[in-house]
C-alpha cells in the first residue's frame, strides 16, 4: 500500500511550528509578518529541494507544481495556509499545507503519474487577523475580490498589503486565478463533532452561511457624576442587554445556529463618561439561507425593542456575508472511498468556520477533510491535534488525489458507484 512518510511529516510540522512559536506552545504568525516570511521561505526551500517548481502570484499565494501527464488539464490544488491568528495554535493551516507537500512527495517516491498537474498552495492571509477581510488572497484567486482592492487593504498601523507583501519579497509576478480541476484542503475541525464521535476523518459537506453585522447603539454621552441614573441613555448598557439576548437567540436555534459577539468598541472610552455610542459586531452562522435569515430577523427585532426601552436608536451595517456553500459531492465520495480503503472511520459534517475552500468552491469542485482537535479548541495556544490523525488525513488525501486526477480511468471501475 502506498502512503506518505509520517515521520517526515511530523518532523516538518515540528520545524514549521517553531517559526512564530509562543512561550505557551502556540503560534503567533500574522500574515506578511517577518515570521510569515520565514515560514514561506522554509516551505519554498522544501518544495524546491523536492524538485517542484515554485510560483508566487501577485497577491502572494505560493504554488508548488508536480507536472501531470496531460499538460492541457488544469491543476488539482491541495493546501491551506501558514498564517495564524494572534497567539493562536500551530495546527490551524500548516497541517493542510504540509500534508499537501507530503502528498506531492509520496507521488514522486512511488512513481505515480497523474493525468493533471498537482499544485500545492499556501494561501496568503487566510486568517484576516492583520488584514481584513479573511480569506483575502484565495478570494482574489477565485474572483471574489479585485486584486487592487486586496493590495490596498491596510493593517491597524496603516501599512498596506501591497507594501508589506513587497517587504517580505512575496509580491509575485503571475496573475492570480487560473482554471483548476479541483481543490482539496485538510484542516482541523475546530469543533467537537469528530472528537465526541471518536472518528478520525470528517468529510466536510460545505461551509455554513455567515453574516457579520455591525450594530451601532446610539444613546447620549454624559458626565458619569452629576447625571442621575434615571436620566441616562447609556448605550453600553443597551448593548449589554442586546448581547445577552443574542446568546439566547443562538441557544433557541441550537444545534444548528451559532450567534457570537466578539468585538465591541466604546468610542468615548473613558471612566467618567456615560457612553453615548457603542458598536459591536454580531456574528451569525447557520447551514441554510432560511435559518440564517431567521437569526438576523429575530436579532434585529429584539435589538429594536431593547433600544426603544432605553430611548436609544440602533443601526446596522453589513461587515461581510458569506452564503452557505456546498462542497462537491463527487469529491466527497472519493474522500469517503479513500478513508474506507485505509480502514478509517469517517462521518460527514458541515464546517462552521470560513475556509479558503469556500472561495475555491466558486471556481471548481472543492472539498475539505477535517481531523479532530482536542476539545474543539482553536485560535488558542493550547490547540492540539493527534499526529496519527494528521497522517491518516494525509493518506486519505493522497488516495483521493490519485483517484481524482485519474478520474477518467477510475470512472470505468464498477466499484465507484
Ligand atoms: Zn485555518
């Protein structure tokens, strides 16, 4: 049975995890930072050492290509991202990139030709922690974002993506976006479905719909001393009530819904001011359009009632909205078959986090393979995944890539029904 070299994968994972490592065992490797550059350089050197041609596009996405037998076929992309959230984990992203490299090498070492080229990809700025929005560069590749828009976005210090990409030397020459034969990404689940079920392989059915809405609560600034309690229009108190209500709405729509407030700002920001204005971002997630719309409608109705009760106004601005996306059924079947061949139990589940595959699904058949992560904890220094699960997923990817890239041959086999 052919397979990836799990010792080499583990060794590379450990080496990569040292770049931007935090004292508490996590990862701080923001997009286009010095650490991101060092991680990219290391990935590039590994790819070149293996003889794979390296390409960087104008938004900094990195590609390493193993040629196929038929140069006319578009490549099958496999990969993920090397950037991280601040003080986050070492598994979110690198698992998918390094497993992809292992797949390319396993194909070479086992002399397995593929009809189409196989292309490893490291997407720039998946996380969106330093440069918003997230999934930025895969969005450019897939035509969701304009290249000039993406290059013009700035971090909190006013440094542009364009400048910082040039500073780390990853302002490549080729135009982002070309036809693809598919995209497959391995990623940690970042939830607890697989762990609770004791199952190593998750076949992702799609990405839930996400609506992020800025909520602006307007009361009136006042001195914290003289103004009596009864006369205040304290926007932060109104926002606090809204946030608790948002949580209740999420619980009412369990188990499918997720409702979160993770960002709040009070522009007056002073001990001695009754805050007249508070802004927070409401993050709504649901696997279907109707459910997502219901969450938004319920939240807005409840917030209006709370604002009226406190004699305040409330306004909304869409921050971003991603409709629910379904992944390719045929690819999901191939992944399931690969898992079965290898003796790994698997289940189907939706992703409740955004991933680059969400963008890629617009331009070609796309799919994801999830592995469990301990306690569902992610975007956290204590993030952890079992190495045997990483290796299992890499082997599932290897078989899936072979099957997909030789699809014409495999489709003639009666067992593929
Ligand atoms: Zn990720």
